[in-house]
């Protein structure tokens, strides 16, 4: 199918239906969101400082969903309450990663407490559109209490061409929520807001024009279950080449093979195909942390070309990724934020029946 398609459905789980959303472009699966029992990124807690970890410069916190870990702590004493937000998914047996830099994010607007200023996404390049959006922001927040708290606002790229009242409503809703949460610091550990589930996240993040289907069973009708099964296997076909994506406890290993191609440029072609598809594969599989690429043999002079293609592919991906570079053995390393829970930890047998 040509065009963009968004599928909002539920999959069977052990304790009832589980929200799931899929984004497809021209018949290819581009993104996949499946709910789980883990705390959702974006959840805000009133937490309580528990014990410092001096060697790491952090602090363990008590929350209603278990221990959390806050990095780079200064001036925080055990027993002190504070507001924190979940930034990603924890590895099994580890504390929930959180930050004190709260963000109140919707489809069109992001309210940033203690980060003043009204800003428009750089992707909105039309100056007249930028000026119009800033005017909406000024009019909507005039006299609002969030400004008294030194708060700021970011207008997202989805604002361009959007209904003005919808943009203003998003700004008001996020600013009101921010003021409400920021005024609720005192008390025992408590969950103050729940992070968005797959359907809400799809509405918030997948803003391009698309056909939307919400009928029960639409994921199965479009072959998404088979695609999920394929994602649980390491092999990824890239034309005549193959990429194997295999997570371990320490890192994710990516091995690239040229397959039946015996031409002089086989290694470069396989590596460039890997660079183009790697961000999508990591996103769909929910993989982060250290990524080590064992690439197919290619001349050193082609390394720059590989890096250029990989950077271009990562620009279309919204997960923070650091290109660490080449190792002495000729492998290439990435460091990627653990923004999602690995697919292998979410998918159950019930979902694929």
C-alpha cells in the first residue's frame, strides 16, 4: 500500500488487551509501540530522596513503582521530596531512570518549567508562519501562572499548517498541567501523571498526513503480527546482504555479511545498506545502550562514506544516539539512549496467536 498508514489496535495479553500502534509507509513498518507493565516514559512522580551513590554522583529515590535513579545530584538530602520524570526504560533489575527537568509534551506544544523563552521548532522555516505561531503563544500565555514560575514553551513542527485554536488549546492544557504538578511537591511518594500509552504517543508523535485505522484486528489484517515475529529473530535481509542484530546483557552486536555478492564493492554496499536501515531496526526492536557494528570488509577510504550515510539515517530518528567511532579492530560503536523497552521483553505468546 502506498502512503502512510497508522494502525491503532489492541493485542491479547495475560491480563487483558494491550494497546499497540503501528506506523507504516509504503507498506514498510516504520515504527511500533506496544504497552507494557513498566513505568511509561513521561510519567511524573513526587519522589523522595533515599540514598546517595557518591561514586556515580547520583541518588536513589523512592517512588510508588519502585526505586528510581537520578544522576548528577547536588544539594539533595535523604528524605527530601522532589518532582521527577521518567526518561526511559530500565534494564531488568535496575532502577527507573528519571530527571528533574520536567517536560509537558503534547502534539503541538512542549511546556518547559524553569527553562524560559518562547521558541519554534527549527523545522518551521517559513518566517511568516514562525511569527504567527509566536503571536499565538504570546496571546495564549499572557498572564499565565507558568510564566511566574520561569517556564517556557516550544512549539513543535506539527504546528505548521495546524488549526490555530488547536495549537492554543494544546498550549493552555500543557501550561495548566505544569502549574498543577509543580504546586504538588509536598507529601509522600506518589504518581502525579501517567506517561502516554501507544495510542496517545502515536497521536502526539506521528503527525504527518496519514490514513488511520482503529478497527479491532487491523494489526493482524495488515500483517503486523508476522512483522513482529520477524523482529524477534536476529536476521535482517538487505538485498543480497544480511544484517544480524543480537542483543546481549552488555551491548547489542550487529554483524554484517555480504552473502552471495562477491564483487569488489560488496562490503561497502552491505555496510551502506546497514547504515540506512539500522536506526529503524533499533527503533522497532526497542534497543539502546552500546551498539557494536562488526561491518563487512571494506577499504578504510570508504569509512567516511559509511559515516555520512549513517548520520543521515539517524537524523530521521528521534532517539539520542552518539557516534562513538571506530575501534582498533575496525568495528564501529554507537551509544543510544534506552528510550524504549526491548521488544523481546514485551511480546508474549498470547499476542502472536
